[in-house]
């Protein structure tokens, strides 16, 4: 699996136990569950991460640290609606068997353009439209996550989805002036067992509760599958002749200019501003860190991620240097079997050295040397990803609308 319980950013003494039925215990008949509102702050990090690790489709985007960082940075843009799925015959305070990390907000908030909190840029795939002022329930942090899911063991996901659907059929958030218009759960991986559970649970209520349920392909995440035991030359030989010739030519040109290295920062917090500088020099006003409140929030988000994941977590900041000069930087999540290429920046003045191509080549080389089998370029069908032999892996959107909403 991509996610490991070992990535927990903290280990709190005295935290309550979590998931006795879905941890190391033998398989048992799934128990009926019910949904209980439980503030994110009241769920221990180790408990959250244990449940995330139980779902084989979970990634570092499901980690407690990622969600904590997102709420710290963007909490003003959404309302938390985290659900603990507990045994139906137990107390509200029972240890969760699963978690539905949710939030609600309008599909489009007035500050979305400035704050960069829209789900996808305007040129993304065409999806079923939802009115911009509709109250929608999303997976928590999914604006900046490339994958999202329910947290829990597959054997409990049917019961967890049933409990979630029952919650949505009831009053939902009692503090909100009106009920939801849409359940808009995105970023579901193609092989995620939660998809079948959610479609079954919401679909079984479609006629009874006056809902319309759609499952649609939201986007793609191109992924290069790397052969076991291959060298970088072996892998490049699998690419089309013209492509591998161009990659090799650009890498040789950079190597002729000086020693080429891709090295992890020993102090990402201290080096974060250097990454931001390279990112903004490449992307300008379209980047994550413009001189607006949106840029300030992005700074908080990345800083908190590095603080919370910690030195032993999967989050990495690496710099590409040629002859000792930094010309590129990448932020990735690195697990036992995948490198997830999350964000990058390059020096436009070094364009003759092709820093973008050289940096990806070094990441692929790193993956091969470490025996990692997946180079995941995450959301979006940008052309450069396919030059590296990436194949589309779809992600899905489950959309539930009230037929009588408006």
C-alpha cells in the first residue's frame, strides 16, 4: 500500500486505543456502524493514521498531518464535518471503526479566485454542474489533495458508507441554516474499495430519499510503472526513440555544465522560501504563492506540512543543482513503493539546462535506485508526464444531489 502507519507525525502518550476490530485482529463479521460528529481536534493522530493505513487505497494525502496542515491554513474557507463511524450499539464516545473526513462549504466561495481554493482550474475536465451557491459536502482538504477516501479497513467500508448515507439522510449539520444540496466526494482512486461501498450505500437510498447519484471520472493521475531492478538507461530504453533521445541529450547538456545532483534538503523549513522563490519565478501570478492572502495561506499550508510530517515522514523537499547552483526544486511524497510528484519550481534563467526534464530524470533515477515501482505524477494530463511512459489512472467523483433541491 502507499500509506504506512509509520508515517504518523506524532505519538501521543495516553491516546485512546483505536480500531480494535480492523487493526491486527483476525477478520470478523463487520459490525453495523453509525455516524457521530467528532471534531477533528478530538481524534488522536495515531488513531487517524491507523485507520488511514487500514485502507490500501489511502495515500499520504489521507494522513493526519496533511489534514491538520490544511485546516490550519484554509480553515476559514470551509466548515469541518468530520464523522467518526462507531459501532451502532455503542456510545457516541466509542473508538471509531472508520472515519469520514468531511467538510462543507458552497461549491464556489466569493474568495475562490483570490484564495486559490477552487477544486480545479477552469480548463479541467467537464463534470456534472452544481450551482455555485449550493451547499456541498466534500472530503476534507480535498482542494489540495490529489487522492481522498474513507479511513478504515475494507471489511468495514460498506458499513461505514451505510452510516454516512444514513447521516446525510438525516438532519446533517444541525448548526447550518439549511441542509446540503450536494454530496461531492472527489479524488477517489480507481482501485479504492470505498467507491463500491459509497455507490451502494447512496444508490440504495436514491429513490427513497429523492436523490440523484452519479459516479463519474473526475480526472486522471498519470503514473509510470518502473520495472524492478532496472537502471535509468534500462528504463529510458522502454520509451519511444525520439523521447529517450531528447531526454538523454538534455541530461548530457546539464551534466556538461557541472555536477548534477537532486538532494533532499536537510532543513525543509529553512529552505522553504528558496522553494517558493523558484516556484514563483516559474509560475508567477498563476503560482501558489502570489502576494495575496491566498499566497499567505499556501505558505502556512506547506510550512505546517513540513512541521507536522517531520523528518521521518514521507514529505520531501529536494533541490536540483548544476555545478553547485540551485536551478530547480521539487516537493514530493515518498513511500515504500511510490514517489508522488506534488509540486515544483525551476529557474527560468537556467532554461538552457532544461531543469524540468533533468529534475524528473533524477526523480526517476532515485525511484529506480531505491526499488520504488511507481512514479506518480498526480492529477492532470500535462503532456510532459506521458514522455516518461506514464499511463492514466482515473480518479472518480461521487456526486449525490437532492432532486428537490432547487
